[in-house]
C-alpha cells in the first residue's frame, strides 16, 4: 500500500465516521427535543408579563373588623356574623361581581369536613345576590384532586348552582405568573388569577382543620388553592408560603367555619371521629386575627403557628385579635 | 498496522456503545420519572373485582407513586413517603343515592412500615376489627394492616349497609393480596402487657419525640395508678449503640429546656446511681431515659412522676430479663 492510498483511505474513513457521528448527535438532539418538558419552570419572564393581584379589601371600621358567633347552625351563624360587621351590604355593592374561594381541595364528602360546607358556601352566594345585589357570583378553587370531581363530591358545585352561583373550574389558560415583592417563594409562579381580573370583591371561606405540615389549615392556608404548578414543593417551607400567600392575597372578607373542626388526621381526615363539634363561626377583614382565634379550636395558641407571626410581622394583620374588640354572639 | 487499526476501531466502537448505552439509560430514567402513572402490566391489583353486591365501580383504579402522592392526599403525603411508601391504589365503589366507599391501598414496602403509618394515625377509642391483628373501625371507616399494605376504607356517609360492604371488601382484599406470612414485628412482644392500653402501640420510624436520632422507636400507653403514662423503647444493634443513643437523647432534653431531677421511688433511685437511667423535668412533665443491653427505653412526658417511675421499673425489669436470657 502506498502512502497516497493510505491517506485516501483515512480521509474516506474520516468522512464516514464524521457522518455517523453527526447522525448520532442529530438523533440525540431529536430525542431530547421530544422529551423536553415544556411545563418546566419558566425563567426570564419579563416583568411586564407578571400579574399583580388586585387589593380587594374594604376599609376597616374599628370594632367591626371581626365577629365570632357561637352555635351549631351554619346558615344562622354566617348571617349573624355578617350582620355584626354591618351586613353583607358593607362588603358587596350593587352590581358587583364577586368571587368566592372556598376550600374544595378534595373529592370527598362534606360530611368528612375536609372541604368547605356546601350549605355555608351557598348561603354566602345567596346573600351576595339577595342583599348585596351582586351582578354575578363566581365560586372557584384549584383543588388537589380532579377539579370536577371535587366540586361534585364535596356538594359545593350543586349547592352553588342552585342559588345562581357559577363554578369556574381551573384551566391552564387561566393561570398567570406573579411575583410577590420581596417574596422568597412566590416568584414567577403561576396563580389562578384570570377569573379574578374580572371581579370586584373576593371572599374566602375556609374550614378549621388540623394539618400534617402546618399544624393548622384555616383562612390563610385557603389561598393555597390559587397556586398552580407543582405547588407541593412549598410544603418544605410551609410557614413561609402561607405567610406569603396572605401577603399576596388581600380579600374583601374571610369566613372561617369552625362549627365542626377536624382536630386530627388533617388535612384529609377520613373518619367522623376526626371531627369535633366546636360551634364557632368567624367573619373577619383580618385573616391573621381570624386564624389566631380559630387555632384555639384546635387546642393551639397563635405562637404555635409560625406563619401567623410571619404574617403579622409583614403587616398583614394582628395575632392579638382581642385588640380588634371582636363582636361576639352566643 | 492493519491489526493496530482494527484494534483501535474495535475499542472506539466499544466505547461508543457504552456511552450510548449510558445516555439511553438516562433517557429511560427521565421518561419513567416524568410519567408517574406508568406501571408494569399485571402489577396493579384488580380492585374492580372487589365490588360488593349492589355496588358499582364508577371509576378506574388510580395509581400514585411517591412523585405524585400529594395529588391525592396533599399534606399527608410526606407521612407516607418518609415511611417507605411505594405506591397507592385507590378505588371507588358507588351504591344507591350517592352512597360511596373509597378504598386506599397503600403499598408500604414491608410490614413494619405499614404498621408505622397505621399506628401513628390510629384514632383513639375505636372498635377493633375482628380476626385482624392490626385493624379498627369507626362509624364510617375501616383501617387495617395486611402484610406490607396499609388499607383504609372510607364511606362518605354513615350506615350499616356501608360498613358491611366495607367489611366485605376488606375480606376479599385480604384473600386477594399475597403477603409474606412469616413477617412479624418482634418488638411488640417486648411490651409489658399488664396495664397497657389495648391497641396503643405506635412505631415511629424516625424523628421520635422530635429527636432526629431516635429512629425505629415504639411507644405505648399504660394506665398506672389511674394515670395515663407513655412508655417507649427502641432496639439498637448493640449495647454500646443503645448507651450512646440514651446519652444523646438525654443531652437533647437538656438542650431543649429539660433538667435532671431526683427519683421519688427508692427502687429506681438505686438504679439511677448504677446505670444510665436519668429522670428529667421537662416543662413540668417527667421524662425518663435509660439503656439496658441493646435497648433504649423510658417514659415520655408523664404528668405524674410516681406513675412514670413505676412504668420505667416495669420496662427495666422486662428488658433486663430479655437481655439476661440471651
């Protein structure tokens, strides 16, 4: 073999190998593109693409910031609690579009206490129409389980429809990214905000529940149901996320249902023996105060729930609910 | 030259194949990780066949792994994923008039893990399930352990009909699931049976009483002189490890506000001088910690020191007997 033949062979071999390598790289690239996770965390979102939730709060009136009603009847209690604060008319004006955010997290029966009571939610919807003269009332949540199943099995879907409310099930297109100014966790995070762009008032309706992670789930934790994405990662810093949610969401009013409290095995419960009749309903313009009172139903003090202190330090509300001179009815 | 070229070509081919193989494995792992509901065929138990008479199965069997368990049980998920959880299968059974039963079948990997999640969540003052070693029922639900499985059957309303249906489902499930019949939890026999509150034994796999190093620890409730008292024990690899752990836990109590106090009972008093047993005042409760042989044991947050010391003595005598007999 001559040197020239050798080099020809080398060049041929080189070109052949190069072509094979290029084909392999291209194949790997095609596979990677196919497996690429489009739902992955978005980065580099321009600040003009981030939304800011509106402030839905109303002016605080001294002595009419929080009310507590004792008794077993939810419908009666919520009417009384609202009347003590000036009636639903103080919060909902004629022609308003109202969004109600109950806890519809699980596809489980209302009887198990893991979700908001459908009769209570329906009564608030009815009051918004009947006395608040609202134009439209929406009920929404981004549940843990399948949304349609959750609204069905909790009974909330049917109860709301019967009084003229409209359930909004979450769709991907309804989520917008937001950042909490100074927030550690809520940064470029999707929230269920598109329906809220069209409403005038926002009311949260939560239940008092034991919670495996945060020790309690009440009005502040209820806003977890506005988060999208893989929100379970926030469980690792549960107190911070609850506090940040309370900083992010400024509702018109919150209603905390402690008529029955899930005192153990929360947040899902399962056995009726997990529930205790505590006959208490709280209405409040101050979420921190509401939760500070509500934690007593679980046998806890505000100091047992770090997220309350975090929220108070951030100026969201006060753990010293006594200072608000809450209206009490027994 | 030809031979050398041939060898180097083979070497390059082998290296290329290895590299491509590694990349393929990585791709496969990514696919499996991002597709949480993929299960091996034949691996999902046939839960539809458990449908009791008069009921239908309105939905398919749902399967969850550690990556998406939170989508079903949310904040409770870590309780399982940190206890050896492998998979959850759920199935609904619908009767008349919106009667609904939901079955949760947790594969916890082994009997010990299943017992742990069962015992920690066990509701107080419940009725034991007949013919079931670890099982109880409430007015609307059944909970039991079957081998490596922890099972919950929850009815969405209260009725005898639903309870009977759940009992039937539970029976059929036990017949269907293959388990290791030889598996047992040896430590359960270490507990003194006199004055024990039936069904009160719990197994903490980690972070017992807030102390990270106190793993694989059992606790149980006793009624001593009318007082409810919680005892605990943990079997370690050997006496040295048990002794070290007892000392670490004691240090933990001190660091967190506990202080050593004197024994009331003179029998235990002599023991304190000779062995590792220590008695603490912990925020007006009594905590007792000791080790004997490979066991760490004691009493946790007792309201009455005398009752706590009595229980500690019971434990010491029982465990000392075990150590001696070996």
